């Protein structure tokens, strides 16, 4: 059972179209019902793989990584590769890198991990090495250059949606942790005023001291943000709606509408139907939970488990903090017509989370 977006629906997601909630949600809901008419209940199925895998953006070029890699000469790359071959872990990463963007990210990270200073000077990056007591979304040899993968995803998604990164005056990394993504973007777009916020005060404190190219502040677990109305050109939030309860998620969508200017952009990722297949592959959820999640997504549009209520996660203790899965119908029903959909890609983030780019109306 899978949600398949027909070509006419995909076409309607282009930025030059005025998408109404009734038209788009109606089409997606109709396709969901057709997909569900298989004579079987989702709870009876133990194979949660999908007919269609992750989809791509209109533009896919890993632009951030490519721009950094272009600063290196052939001899620089050869020097890093030779040094990496002396370390089995890095050599294995190089050998496993068949896609050009991923291989370039391995080279860049290896240069910083091995402290190849002449190459580091050309890249213009600092190592991202928060201590173990400070929260970080990733660590190790593929994280030391910052969030290259996420930065590529963000810029590819924006360009696909018709948003010019060069035109951004003020942008916010919502839920930035210790700043690994904004660290990279602020180096390539220094004319933009970059902000980062997170409820984890310790991570924000480290980012303030370590990343002078951006401004950081601690935000509460619930709105409002300490930002004026219609202040921002862009907010991006990678895996931030994933832990919100349904009510908290709606509150934060409303807050994004307040702080983003008309015509501005919100880019966010959510767990969706593709995530059920991913959770089965990783074994992070039981068959019973996955069956329930798929039933709820088709019937109600959302599923939520209060995984961290009372005990906290990443320094955040909030009764409305857990694991959330959202269907595109539910997301669109909440956003439209106050937002216009510019781009949508199923499972595009790590073959798991759906990516949305929407314009504030």
C-alpha cells in the first residue's frame, strides 16, 4: 500500500501555481483512498516497504559541497585521499562513496578530521567539534566539517522551489542544536544575517562561542519566539517537527507564519509514510507500532508516541515531546491556504523524512 502522487498533482506543486487547500488535499486524499482499497487492513501487513521509494527535488546538484570542493586543486584532493588511506575507517568511507556528492563530502570531512591545514585553509571551514557534554546531531569523521548533507538538501530544495539563496537577507535555523548546519551556510552566504535557536541552552552557549558567523538564542519549548512579526525571509527546520505532538506542531506552524514575511519561505521535514519503511529496516519500532502508525496515517493523517514525556531528550523535558508521523494530507490541511506549497519530496531526507518547501501567503 503506498501513496502515489500522480503527474498532475506533482505539476500542481510548482511555484507558479496558486494551490488551494481544497484542490490539493482533495486530490491527495482521493489517491490515499484508492491506495487503501486493496482488500487488506494495514494492521494485517507485516511488510511495510513502499511501492515507491524516496523522490528527488527538481534540482539535485549538492551545491554547497560542490562549491567547497571547487576550491581544491587536484593535488589537494590527492593529498587528502593519500592521508585518508592510512586510516581504515576513512579508507572504507572513500571506497563506499559511489555518488559524487557523497565522495566530495568524505574528502572535505577527511581534510578536517586529519587536520590537513593547507586544504583546510582553502576550504575556509572550521572543525565542528563540540565536547561530548554538548548536544550535537552528529559526531565523527563525517560530521567534523558541519552539516554538509543538510546544507546541500536545504539549498537544493530552495533552488527547486524557485527561491534564490543569494537574495536572503535574514534566515533562521529553527532547532539548530550546536549549529552544525548554519555554520556551513553562513560561510558560503556571508551577506545573509544567519540566526540559530534551540531549547538546549548548553548547545546554544557552545555555538555562540564557536560560530561567530551566526547569531544564536535559546527558545522556549512553545511559542512565541523572541522575533518580531514578518522579520524573516527563510526558516528551515530539519527533523524539528518530528518530536512535536500534534497540538505543539500546529502552534509552531502558526508561529512560523507570524515571524516569516509574506512571500518568505519555510522549509521543514517530517516523518511520513516513507518513515514507516525506514523504521522497519532499522528495527526502531515494533511491528504492532508500525501497523498502528500506518493505520492512523491513512485514517487520521497523524500518529504520535510520547516517547520522551517526563524523562526528556537532548536536554529537553516536555510532555509534548516524542515521535510524530504526519501524512501530506494532514500537513496541507493545516497549512493551506495561509501557505503555498512550492516543493515536496517523499523521504528525501536520508531516505526517511519528507521535505516540504512552502511560501508564506
